[in-house]
C-alpha cells in the first residue's frame, strides 16, 4: 500500500511540472507574438517619417545635360508624394535606368534624413556625330569618348564619323572596328588641341572634320583645311598602348609633312606606312580616282 501511494504522488508531481512548462511556453509564445506585433508597429511608425510629403521640396533632381528630364527620374524611382524613401530599391533602379537610357552615364542618389533625397544625373557628353556612309550627318546619333552611342539633337558642331554600310551602331552600343579607331584618333587630337596631354605641339594644329570608316585597311580623314589623309597605324583596331603610340607617331609625321607647306591644300596625304619609318606621301586627289 505504501509503495502504491508513492507512485501516485510522483505522477501528480510530474503532471504539475508538465502543466507549468506548458503554461510557460504559452506565456513565452504570447510574449514573442506581442513583441513582434509591437515591434512591427514601432517599425511602421519609424518608417512613416521617411514618407515624401511634398515632392517639390523633398525631392531634388539635377542633371549635367538637357536630355534627361527630372520628371523621368522622379517617376522611375517613384519619388512622388506618399512614397516611402526607406523602402525604395535605389541601386537596382539606378542600374536599370542606366541600362535603359544610353544618354545617362551615371546616377548618384543621396538621402538626407528624414525625408529628403537628391538624385544627380551625369549625362554623356557627345564627342562625335555618327552618320551613314552617304547622305546627311544629321541622324541625331552621337557618341562620347567612352564609345557609347546615344541620341541627341542638341549637340554643337562635332567631328563626323561615317560608318560603313555593313556596320551600323544603335543607341546603347559601343563603337567597334574602324569606327572605334576613328574615335580614338579624334580623341587624341582633341586632347592635343586642348593642351590636356603631352602630345607634340604640332598635333594641336590638326583638326578633324570627318572620318570615313568604310575602307578596310585605313581611315580616310578630312582635315580642317579640307585636305584629306589616309591614315593607318599598328594594331589600329585595338585600344592598347602599342596602338596609341603608333597612332601618335603617324599623326606627328602627318603634321610635320603638312607643316612643310610644299603642296596645295587640296593634297591627299598617304600616311599608311608605320613599319618603315612612317613616311608620309602627298598626291593629287584627281589621280586617285574613286579610291
């Protein structure tokens, strides 16, 4: 009998412990739920201070050019009245817009708590006009010195790069082949003219009006005095140091030949030798026929 009473007491004690444990678990779960609800409410209250109240005051959009309108940026990023600045995926939107609009080179977003945001758009600056092999150069296509093609009708007079009929570039693409080589030639001479490089002083006198890229082995360049020059250099389709040095030498030889002023301004210069000392020849354009 005594042993049986002891077992009953043990069972009662175990049941009490289980009940207490279950109660504690229920209380803990309720506490966690309460904390989660409370935390969510506090978080919502905290985020509420980041909501745009007046986009005309809270949102500032600046641009280095005139092609990208502030409204485009405001609506793409959703920076309208009521938008919460804490929940906008700025980086993903930034990358998407740069890929979508070739005119944009970079976008910088800066938040100023609690509800101010500044978006600074850096537009690409046109360096050359892109035109078909024949016809008007007013296609609206341009490229910057990064080689990215985009569209604008507000550019100043710029050197023209005429593309081969079989090689046309669309907005968003980068200039390649002879068109890329022509851009590097224009860029080198532009830096020399602006004294932004250590190029020889002679190069500062060379001006490019137009570059015909339709020839396979050389570029046909129309210079500022309307004379023409066939120019080729080592690895001319590469953007490498070897290519740049060879281009400098060829242009220097051409500038020195022009400086002698031994021929009329209608001369066609041949500067395609770069392995034999870089000799430059002058010829009468009438003798070249349709070359």
